C-alpha cells in the first residue's frame, strides 16, 4: 500500500473534483511547485492509487437511459464460481459497477442500458442464460438525486 501524506491527499481530493486541470493549475490549488506536483501525480498513478482519469457524462445529456440496480444470487458460492461470474461481468459494457456482497445476494450490480428492451436482452444474455444463477432482483432508478464517485482522501 502506498504511503499517502497530506499533500497527496490534497492532490487526490482536487483531482477527484476536476481531473482536467493542468499540472500548473493543480499545483497552485494544492500549494506545491509544478515539478513536485507532477512527480507526485506520476507516483500516485504508478502505485495504483489513481486507477484512471475519466469524464463523468450526464445521462440526461445523452437522452437518458435506464439504470438498474441488480441483486444476483448464485446457486453455489465456491470461490471459482464467484470469480467466473465476476469475470463474465467484466466484459459487459452495460455493467458500470459490480460488488460482491455478504449477508444477502452474492452480487449487487449497477447496470446502465439505453432502454427496457436492452435491459431484457442484457438480463437474458448475462443472467438468465447463465446456468449458475439462482435468483435475480432488479430495481430501476426513477430519479438520481446524488452521484458522487469521489473517495475522501
């Protein structure tokens, strides 16, 4: 695990708000020199603290879509079967998030698709056709009141 100091935390918190800042702008906001800032950001990337830098797109800007929160329970919970299922989901573009959870279903997924027919196609292809799935419960978002992917550093 990487050692994170207060300067790294300021960098991480600032980048999570706006990763499009130039190095000069970032350095100014976190009160370090530009070379120091660049060196630290590179180290945070190399050590895997910063996984990737992305743009978060508003669903409304692209004519909405359908967000489903899906609970999945497998027939059996062996390590191999759980990992196989996770691997299967990793290749699905519609799956935005996948969590292996305890005390309930085996997995909770956040799935984003264009519409209900696309969700049905996804569910059939990935969940229904998969022989090891015992139960699926789907919940559909009617309103997103908060979306904050930042992790407090």
